[in-house]
C-alpha cells in the first residue's frame, strides 16, 4: 500500500488491508502484464481473434503485432 492509500483508507489498520478496485480494462491489463508469453500467444491464436475487438474490450493494443505477423506470413 502506498502512503496515499493508507491515508485514504484508515480502516486498513484494523483489517490489515483494503479492497482495491479496478476498472475492467485496468484489471485486464494487469492480467495481461502478468501472463506468460505462452498464455499471451494462446489468446492471439484463438480462432477468429480480432485485434481491433480485443483492443476495444481490453484496452490492450495488439493491432500492430497482428499486422506485422500478417506481413511476415505473406512475405
């Protein structure tokens, strides 16, 4: 916990912690950051994966990676 969080949530002293809330995009991005490369690849390999839709839902931009992969496949 940061000092700001401790000040904002004084009950942390009693409970030993507090419930940190994230937007679903923040949570998705934290999950992506913690995923190993193999699990990230599994998501990209899902049949019908669309990087634009993935970005809209998660806020994680894989559009450039997908464009680069398409280019490598065709050349």
